């Protein structure tokens, strides 16, 4: 934040980290698994004792929970700090915006899931994946359905 | 000459609003009202979303009290899916809410309200603010900032985010508390309790006494009150029955699930905010100052009025002293500030109570839920009043309909009345000065909208 303000005062664009939330996430990733579908966040993820550090917990996505970490820019916890939601053992929903410039978090996330063999229809809905970005030039009045 | 006076924006409040005062040909106040022109739309855009996602969407409604929306929403989703969080899950939710309350009251009293009393209602607006206070009493200002920071950082350190929280989840809480966390937070809450007690003494000795006359007159109206109480009739912020008190002090208790049998919403063309009123009194809706109909108030003074007692000893002693001086129900609008500081003591004491119970460290913090069709009303006491989230879900567990009644909304009608009362008693013969207009704003600030 301080760096961003300094840059603004000096009239320069702030330098944002080019990393994703996953790049700064301490949870364990074991690589592509056998996962075919996602489940909703209606139960606790697996982890050990309450004081077990996060680097002993398996990645939310690998546990089958939707996490927007792969398509979201890192930095929410500050530099070298665990992403905030992850530190509460809750998956990321993307509030820091797309990791690639002008990226679309919904499309990027669906692509990432599909290319890993995960059925995107296992999500109850996908519109809210675009909760914190992607509204540019997309706001328009809702189309009225024609009366039959 | 008839004319109109605008106060725009009203400063040192958490939301956005303006005041419109109409003077007649004789320069007397014909009418006065508060316009609220912000539209949020959350009720609409949560439709179709999986219900378990909603608690982390609605937390964005308010940056000042996101925990309240987050938890009311979680309670509503629990109901829709028919799950009950385990005791430790409830305790952690309640602890977070209680600490958020403690922080919020310090924010309002010192940063928003105190300047009117400490610097004075007639002082130049350039110094009548928190910076003015910091210059007048740098030691106290430093302490206030430290204490508020401490409370916010407890939330952030434990729950990941203090603003826009995510740690409340359907069926309970997402993160268990360790013994080390418990001891650490307990020590900090004891410091906050000391500061809460100091603040109330300071206010009673130094802040309120010169204004006791103003307290008895400025913005005073006669209304009913509403707040939440537990089974023993003690004030409760997280859960319990809603108690609706008539202006004469008689009470009706009801379950939050049945709120629609007791409350209804009135719409005025000059404001986007609806005005809830007590349908159960069968007298309709009127903001007439001499004979209001269906009007009740919420927020600190209301909670203190409807509660038979406070559940913690120091807050109870303060409540007894308050009642002895001002009676029950106390109607003077500026007493909201006093009631707020009594609640501040309660929140610190109650957080300590929750933390002293080792059960809060249980790893059983979440019950697994299944999506299903249902309806649920989630209700908590937000700093600004009774907060109601009412959701319906379809078979997939997605939201089909949402109705939210946010704390301040209940107070919109009464705020309009207090502003009119203040304007009518202060402005005569068309003579208006800045001190008068600020006093009218003070009638709004008491409600902390």
C-alpha cells in the first residue's frame, strides 16, 4: 500500500505483484489429481489439529473446493504474508482482481478447471465467479423477455 | 419570505444523507426532513447465488459493520439449510461480533460524536472534528487510536480479515481457536475493558455535564423501541427474542422468524430508504411529532430501554445508574451516546466471558450442511440496530428471494422526527446560524446512521 502511494505521489503507475494467490499460498499442492467435480463449501476442509500450520493443509482446489487463487492477483495479505481468506481456512473468491492484465477471472477459472479435467457443470452457477472484476464495458440494461 | 435550507452532506455520520428545512413566510420551520439517496441493490443481486456464498457477498454492504451482515446472513443460511452450528462455532461468531461492536462504538464516540461536545457545537467546523480533539488532548487521542487499532487487529489476526470478513461459514465458523490465541485475545480484551470503563467515567465527568440541558431538549421525541433480549430479558447482541416496546413501556417479545407479523415498511417519495413501523400496534404510520403512529427506535438507547438488565456486572451497575437518572424508557435522543458507552462496557465484559470458557477452543466448529429449499431469517443486533436478513432458497440451495432490513433503516422515521423537532425549536424568525445547523446535525449523529 505504501509503495502504491509513493508511486502515485511520484506520478507513476504502482508496480503490482505479477504473482497469483497460489504463488503465495502455503498449502500443499500435489499436482494434478483424480478430481472430476467440485463440491460446494458446505463442510470443513480437511486439516489436523487447530494449531496445525497452513503448510500442512492440502490445497482447497485439490480438496475439491472452488478457490479463485489461480486466477487472482497476489498481495491481499501484504508482501510475504499468507493470503487473507486462506489464513482463515476459507477459499479465495478473487477480490484482488485478475492476475493477468485485463483478464477475465470467470473465463480464466473455467478454463483452468476444464483443462484439468474438472466438470465445470458441477458448479451451482458461474456468474458470481466474476464478482470483483470484469464489469468494464459490460454493464447494460437487463434484456426484457418478450411476452408470448 | 419562505425559503429552504439545505445541509448537504451531513458530516461525521457513517452513511450519506442531507437535510432539507423549509421555512414559511414568517421564518418558522414548516417542515424538515432527511433525504437518503443511496441505492444498494443487494436484495436483487444475491438472487440466484448459492446461499453459502451470500455471507461473503453481503459483508460488502457496509465497511463499518461488515461482521453484522456477515453473521446475520450466515444465520439465515443456517436456517434455510436446517443446520445448527456446534457451540464453539456459535461462540466464535459471537466473539467476533462482540469485538466488532466494541471497536465500532469507540469509532463513533471519539471520531464522529465527541467533537460536538468536547470542542463545542458552536465552534468553527475547521476544529470541530477529530483532528481538533487530537490537538486539544493528544494523549487521549493517541490512546483512542491505539485501542481501536487493537480491537480491529484482533479480528484481522484471528479471522484473516477485519473488514469484509469470510470466517463465518454456513454451519459455524471456519477457523478454530488455539489456546495461544485465546490467551492473547483475552489479555487484549481486558485492556479494552479498562479503556471502556475509563471512557464512560470520562464522558460522565467531562463530556456530558455541560450538555445536560441540551440532552433534555435537542431532538427529543416520544417513540417506542426495539432490541434483542435473551430468555432472562438481558440485552443480547447475537441472538434471542426481539422485543418491541411501546412508548408507554409495555413490551411484546417475538421470534425473528415472525418479524413480518410485527413490522411493515412504509415508503416515502423523498427517500430511497424505506421506513419500517410497528404493524402489530394497529395504528398505522405517522411521523407527527405530537402523535406519532407505529414509530419505534433501534440502536443503543433502544436496546438499553427494552432490556430488563445487562448480563454483565459492570454494565448492569451503569444501567442502574442510567435508569435512576433518566427513567425507562429514556426518550432523550442525545442519550444514545451515553447508552453507547454502557454497551461498550458490556461488549468488552462479554467478550472476556466468552474467552474465559475453554469450550471456545473446541475443534468442533462447523456442522456439514446440505443445500435445500427453505426459508430463514437471520437476525443480530448491529451497532446501528436490529439487522434482519430474510432469504428463501430453491432445491439447489440458491437464493430465490432476499429481504434485508438494515439497522439504521428502522431509525429513518425517528431521525426525520428528531430533525424536525430540533429545527422547530432552534430556528425562529428566519434566523439561522452555523451553530444551530450543527445542533440539528447533532440530532442525526446521535443515531449514528
